[in-house]
C-alpha cells in the first residue's frame, strides 16, 4: 500500500475526533509560524493582517545569472527561483503518556515568474520530507507521513491575473485566513486547491474565494475539505473578508466562511496602538469568533454553536515586548479549527486553550538582543493558565509554558540561515502525566535568482 493510501486510511480513522474537537495535534502559534517574535508592538502582525502577505525581496545567490536574463521580457527576467532547505527534530511526550519522535530533512524548491504584460504570473513549489531518524513505534510527530514515511508533493501550482489592483489566483496556492491557513510549523505547510479574488494593497483590502481541496502539512495527497476531516460528502469552503488599515497604529477587519451542510463562522478583530514618549509603545488587540452548524449537519452533532472572545495588551521598549491577555470560550463546544493554525492569543505549542467553557490567561515576554550587539538573536516565553475547561465531559485546569530561541542571520555568509530551538511543558489536572515538546529546526533559504 503506498503512502497516499495509508495516509487516507489514517485520516478517515482519526480525524473526525481530532479535527472536530479541535485537539492539540493541530495547535500552533499563529504569530510565530513564519518568523521570530517582533521587537516592538507595532511589528506584531495579527491574523487578519496575515491574510495579505507581503512579498519578501531577497538578494540572489547568482546575481550574474539574473543579469544575463535582463534582456528578456519581464515574465522571464523577473523570475525568482529559491531552494528552501529544512531539517527538523521533534520529541513529543503527550499527557496520555504516548511518545512521538522523528528527525526529518527536506524543504522545497519554488519558482515564480515575472508579470507578463503586467497581467499574468505563474507560481510553482514542490515540497519534500524524508526521515533521518524515525522509530516505527514513535509515530505522530507530523514531520512525516503516517508510519514515519517520507513524501514528495507539488504543493503550489497556480496562475495569477492582475488588473487595477485586483488579483485572481487559481489552483494550488497558499491561504492565510484566520482558520484556513498554511500552518507552517512542521516540515511542509498546508496548501489548498482554490480560486481566490483579492485586493491585497491599499487602505481597504479584501479577500474572497472558494476552496475545494487541502493538502495537510504531513501529506502528499490533496483531499476534499470534508474528506480531510472524515466526512463522506464533498463540500467546499467559501470565504469573504476585508480589513480597513488606515495607518500603522490601527486596523479593523472581519472574515466569514461557510462550508455547506457542515458549519459557518465569522472572525473579527480590532487593533489600536500608539507611540509613548522615550521609545515606549503600547497596543491593544481584540478578537472574536462565532461558529455554528448549518444545513444537513454532516458533522453529526459533534460540533455545536461555539464562540470565543480574546483581548491582549502589549507594551514594548528597546526590543522587549510584554503581553498580557485573556480568552473566554462559550460553554457548548470547542472552537472548530481543522484546516490551519488557530488565531487565538492563547494558542500554544501543545494546546489551544479554547475548549468548551475555557477561561484562559496569557503572560508573554519576548526580547530582541540587537541592543546588546546580538542582532540576529531573539527569545520569547509564553505562559497560559486555563481554568475549568471541558473536553468530552471532563473538566480541569491546565498550565503550559513555551520557550522559543531564534537565531536568524540577516547578513554575511549565513544570511537567510535560521536556527530555532523550542521547548514546551504542559500540566493538566485531568491527564495521566505531564506533557513535553522539544524541537530543533534549521532552515536555510537559497534564492538562486
């Protein structure tokens, strides 16, 4: 049996429980999945802002080759080719006393053309992940396919049409919506088969689209959105949302989504900040999620009305950022989040603390060491205390603390080299044992042209 078939079999067996109940297997920090922590409050990028990612310009490894292309049309001369190497070690001891462990290597090779007559662009990216050390009895890290197998997949393959600030993108692409996103916290990200229409620039931006398939982050197979969570009928996901971002100190936005006969949901956020005298900055972020079943309710009653309210204050000075936050989840159901990282402020490495009736408090501190001469080094510590949350009829308190150390070189021979060390410790009142999660991630991006 090939890895795709094994993977599909495993999904059908486990994902109804994992996804619909929003298990910890899909938890990750939304703000840390693509970079180190910000060094000031104004550099914090929220979930609504991430819907419209900005292109990052990188100096090419072979500038002479790029110069040779300059006489060609922009569709070819402005092409970008990048090799992205990644190796990742993860050892996870769950509160159920199960152990998962693997060390994998791989990454991706991406190609993006220039614009043809300012109208057309194409994009391709192939991903790979293969084991270095992967004990058969320690499956479940999600670095590899089930049964610790490697995989290769063409995850990105799309064409873009651009006209008067509007961009239409069709077929395999990244999505960065609050609950449907790349969740790039393992070897390869989620990608999607979609058609989207967006206005990614300006004071008012919007995104809309229809998504029919997802490649989960440990898979080489694109499954329908409903099949990916173990449901029999095929249904797609429709979304639309907008953000008003008049300046760097304020934005407000909302995005709604519908999966017919499964669920509908809306996410909204508001952020406001200000500069304070002598280098101090302050910021207040708020978020709200509301979800409910619709239509034939193919989820079979496992998902009910759910809501979550979060608030977070941040203060920064000289590279240090202090955050305090709170989150409250409604009593009926946990928040439904099977298609990407949860945008909640209290979403950590091992748990997303928005189970039914959850009341969670966040304390966070990060520091950028550039002020001490270590320009490329940063650290963040997150702590969440959760009170009286319910899962499958069991209530209990929980505590988790995460530590992340990042070294991300921005100049010299090691430019684009990123080493990340992570540790997490979890204690749950109702669990068999404490949980721990240790990760070592090395990334190195090589922009060829």
